[in-house]
C-alpha cells in the first residue's frame, strides 16, 4: 500500500509484512491524495509546492509544476480518458497526460466557497468531486461540463468521495457526521454515524461490497453496509486520528493514523 506523509514531505509504501520504504519530495510540499494512475504509477498532489507528483513502483519520482500559481492541488486520480485529473483548492479542476503535459483546467463557478477536495471517476464516465466549504458534490465530464449538487444539510463539509455499490458515489461528511450517497441522477441519501462527532474522513469500498471509513475524532474504523447498517471498530492506539483508508491487494482494509504516525491494517473475516 502506498501513502503520502503530509508533514514529512515523503511518499512511501508498506508491504503486507509491515516493511516501510520512503522517498523524499520537495521539502514542505504537503503531499495529498495519492491514487493509482492508468500508467501503473502512483500520482499525488503537492499542495504547497503547487505540483503533481508521479512515482513508479520502483521509486522513480517526477514532479510536474502546475501552470496556475498557488493552485493548492489536493487530489490526483486517473480519469476514464487516460488523463490524470486533479482538484485545486483555488477553485479549479485540471488534467495532465501521463507524460506530464497539462492539457485542461476548468474553473468551478461557485469559487471561492467551493474548496475542492477529493475527486474520483464514476460509473458514468465522468469524474465526481467533493466541495468541502461549498457543501456540494460536483460532477465534471471529460469535456469540462460541471454540475453541482447541494447537500441537504448546511455545513456538512463533504471531504473524501469514492465509487461504491448501487451504481453510486459515496462520500464522508466531516461536520455532518454522516456518510452520503449520490446516484448518477444527483439524488442524495445520507446515513448518520452512531458515534457522535466522529468526524468521518476517508472512505473506500471494501472487498465485502460495504463502505469503509475512518472516524478521525472517534478513533474508529467504520463499516456501512449497502443496506444502511453500521459497524464500528476501535483503533488500538488512543487518539490516533485515522484519516485515509483503502482496500489492499491482500483483501484487508489499510488506513493511516495522523497522530499515531502509523499505518493500520484491519482484517475483516465475517459479518452481515
């Protein structure tokens, strides 16, 4: 599993046996949002360095300067068109080729209150993204057509979005303390997390078809079944502040611990 170290200015990976390898980036770059690209490399955003980074599984690192100054990129992800798409907290969505050529940049009309965060490809051939301060879920086609969907509750602060079951996109609501679901027609359904003020952060679809998420302040890993049932698993390290979560090639749930300075692994063996 690959990960970025926000304050360590590094990108690294951990093997299923717990061996960690790290690679240094531009000092103070604040890397975010790492994902596998269509070229088999890992792509990520460097918020303070204003770059998009690429690293191969052999550790060959390249950093590409974004043309727009101070764009504050947050997440980079492979798109359905073979490009690498990324969000900018400065209110734009951009794309570059796997060779590092920036080809597209689209401004979200609701800037400056949009605060773009996570972005992921959807089942409809478009890309879906979260607007943290804008309290919306957005959709952008590969031709740059943007549609935005306001969340039902003000101040929910949607953060991370992922493709999940029921042909829908699923997302976390930091302050809303909910996991949300939006279908391809823009219909939104929300599920309230049992632990109060848990501050859900990362979300991913697990090998069991459920939505797995981290509870940053609740210090738990959560599981939401497609039917709407919640299960929560406390992280052993107190106040570890789990943040991002992914499904590994070993069919386990892997997550980062911001204050624990650890990588966690959860093996799910049974349950509804």
